[in-house]
C-alpha cells in the first residue's frame, strides 16, 4: 500500500512538472524579476554611526546609538533601567527631539544634554 501511494505521488509530480512550458532561463528571469520587485519597496533602517554611554549629573547612565541614513539623523536613547526612545533632528545640526525628551550634541561630542541634564562620556 505504501509503495502504491509513493508511485501515485511520483506520477502526479511528474505530470505537473511536464505542465511548465518555460525554459530554465525564462523561469530564472521571472524569479529574478519577482525578487527585484519584492525588494524595491524595502527601506533599510538607518546605520549606527556611533554608540556611547554618558554619565549625567544626577549619576544616571544613558546609552545613545547615533544613527544616520545619509539624509537625516536620529538618536536612540536608553536611560539605564528605562525604556528607549528615538529622537530625530528637525534640521541638520539642530537638537534632537521626541515627545517628552530632548537631546543636544553629536556623536563626536564628549558631553551632551539630555532632558536638560548635562551628561559626559
């Protein structure tokens, strides 16, 4: 019985394989076109330019991932034991802001200001 089921499955697969009238080159070209179309709308996340930890005046620790996609800058800030927040620059060279948080500084700076507090590397 097991051999009969295997034989039927093999015969069905062979019959279906014969239905495709495309050559291998045509099939590969169609697959490549479908792959390119699927990836055309994919937007990669911004690259991390630098990651630093800063000690603030109240002795809290803040981790910042400075990010850029080449046209805009943002920073992912995670206070120690807190929830991370992503802040974005409204204009190049300006402060980073998000609801309830602000950040002044850049990836090369030895000190930054986060939520009104001075913080140093």
